[in-house]
C-alpha cells in the first residue's frame, strides 16, 4: 500500500435484508449507492468490512435476490480488482467456501473472495506501519454468532421489528466511544506496535480513538485560541447537546493514542451512512446523507496519516 497515493473506502454493517420492515438497510440504500458510484469513479478500492448481509434474520438466497442493484454496484469494483470483502458475525456464512459458491459466486463470479481481515502495510520515515482491518466481533461473546444470539434475533427480535417498524440504530450524528466493545478494541490497538486498527461491528463511528465529546472539547479549545467567536458558540451549543444526550453513560478519557478507528454503519435509522476514507495521504471519517434534497458527502473528521503514524510510533 502507498498511503500517499492509494485510495480506500471502508464501509461496514450494511445488514442488507429483504426489503421488509425488519430491513435496517432499506432506508440507507440511496445514500449507499450514491457513495459507491462516487468512489468507483474516483478510483477507490472498496473494503466491505463485515455484516454486509443480514443472515441472522433472513435466508441467504432471499437476501441475494432482493439486493441485485447493490450487488451490481459492488461487483464493478471487483471486476476492476478494487474490491475486498470481510465477513462479520451476521454474515458468518461467507466464511465457508461452500456458502460462497452457492450464493456469492452466482452474483459476483469466481473472482469473489471473503476474508476474516486485511493488513495494509506502508512505510513512513524508514518505519513500517500496518493498517489492520477486520469486522471487530472477535472477542464479543454476545455478538460472535452464538446459536442462542442468532435464535433470539431470528425468532424474537425480527418479528417484533417487522410489526412495530423499530430500528436499533440512532442517527449518524450520535457517535461516541461509550460502547464497552469499542473501548476494548481501543485498549487492544494501543498495545500494538506501529499499528492502526479499523473495525466496524458496534455501529458507532470512532475517529483516532476519540469519542464525540472529547473531539468537541478539543475543537472548542482551538476556537478559543484562534478567537473564533462564531465557532465557539456553535461548538458550545453542540457540546451541551451531546453532554445531555450521553448523560449517565460510561465515558472514557485519556485515549490519546490515535490507534483505533471505527467505520460506523450503513444502516442508521435516518438513512445516513458513515465510513472511513484513506486518500491523498489522509484518513477521514465521512458521512453520506440526503437531508438537503440531494445525496451529499460530509467529512466529519480528518487527519494526515503521517501525523497518525508519528503519534503511534514506537521508534
């Protein structure tokens, strides 16, 4: 990998279903397709980082039939050797070659491969750095694909969701590091040598190991130092709103090592999707939404990879 020249978009947790009331992806499909078209034209590699399909609630053959448009958009990347697919806990079936041959190969062709993880290696100032990409369910006993968890989702949660039209995913503006699993992922990544860890699974975007409140606090300090009065007012209002929203939730401080990133998900209740971009020597947390009458891309956070490498460097 050449971190200054190569382009990657990392999206996870689409949870593509069968277009019924239990399909969390249905409302985000328009934003997802617009994002894929943009990244295809711009020459990005596409990493689909697990839970691409929702196979706890649905039969694989039904999901494949109901999402032909999305699969066609993904296949364009594969046909141009720019596609990597990773399995998660909700599409664990893709771990097995037989399931790949039965359901994925008829759609994607014989080139399709599914991995448990990817390692992208690059160099900076004579040091080697690794970007480790995997879904992130590993070590999560509740979400690792246990028979009981699958049974509960398929037989209890899914019928309720279909009847009451419930979604478990809050809008993409509510991202935080209060989730215990995200905290564990950070703690593991911080102990590794010259490694950036990128995962999904929790549906909660994380950028450079910082939760939303910590990021806002740092932005507020910068605005104060530069005398940006309007910026201070806007950030203070947002900070007050988020502190009220997260009241009573576990908060972690001092996660200064920017070793952990989370792509969020492609099935937020409001139709937004989030992902991690690597391009032009930068790493970015981006959101795609359709709140202004047209699908638009917004950069939520951005950093130079060189700066990230310096901060995690052990040399």
